[in-house]
C-alpha cells in the first residue's frame, strides 16, 4: 500500500458523493477501488497473496461486506491457503472519517477456516504473524496507515484443521465463536490485526484443551503490542 492509501477511506466517501450523479458507474468503480485497496493492504501487511471474491459497499450506511477472503500460505507449506474468511462485515462511523482516528463500530467475521501447518521455518501462522509484527513496527507505518478505534469484533464459526505431524492424525477442532470489545485505541490497522491473531489463537488453544486434544502442540503467536498497550 502506497502513501496515499493512508487516507483511502476518506477518499472513498468523497468519491462516492462526486459520483452520485452517475450512480451505476460510481457503484461499480467504488467497489473495484475498495477491493484493490483491501487486497493491496492485506497482501502487504500479511506478506502473503490475498484474494477477495467480492466486495459490496453501502456508503450511506457506512458498511462494507466482503465475501471469501483467502490468505495464501507462505512458501514451504502444503495447503494453498492458510486461512479462508467466508464473510466479513465492517460497519464504520461515517462522521469519524473526518477525524484523525476512524471509528469502526462493528466487525463481523463468519466462517473462518484456518489450516495450521508446520515446516522447518515454524508454523504458517507464526510466519504470517511475524510479517505482520515487522510491518506494524515499521517507522514508515504512519505514512501507510490510518489509525482506528475498533469497538466490537465478532468471529463466528472459527474452525482449525491440524495436519498429521502436529497431531497423530489430521483433525478439525470444533467451531468456536469469539467476541472482543474495545480492540485498539487509536492504533494502526496492522497493530490491531497482529493483536487479534494472538488473541484468537489463545482462544483456540483453550478450546483444544477443553476438548482434550492433548497430543496437539500449538505455538501461540506473540504480539509486539501487549494487552496493556491496546
């Protein structure tokens, strides 16, 4: 993501109003613009190829809905994808886009499938989180990203597949639902993303313990930002 992308959401709103004289043209070009920004941002911050099947926007409601966001595995891993997020719904406080921090009232992620794999480099989730950490700690982050306040995040139906080698046989952990409130207080997007990854895997490990998956060894990603700083 280049420097101008830091203000992309503000530009999106202004672009929408400019294009209301040509609604159909504006709608499709706005969705295309947002899709490109999402793909570029996540590919850069995660360090793996990211694809999105579709993006639908409702600017008047401050809502963005993404379908089938796929995060490719880093090199040296078996599966083509590390994660597949079925649906992502983001509700933005429209008035906040003119402030120094953008407020996101709600993020809902549905059908979050994770392929957890190991290699000589460590696990794929460790590799992804390591890249996010490096991206989040970059001194150039203020030129690339907006700051956000995320009030509420819900992740529904998180499932994780563990291949042989991590467990005796390949297994799939029963789906779990998690909710987080007040995630990040005027933090950059990649800092919040890194923290969410660590929190989510802590929840996953707890569920595995409850389900007595004793033979499984899950390495928890560690965020560069502690809970106290969030």
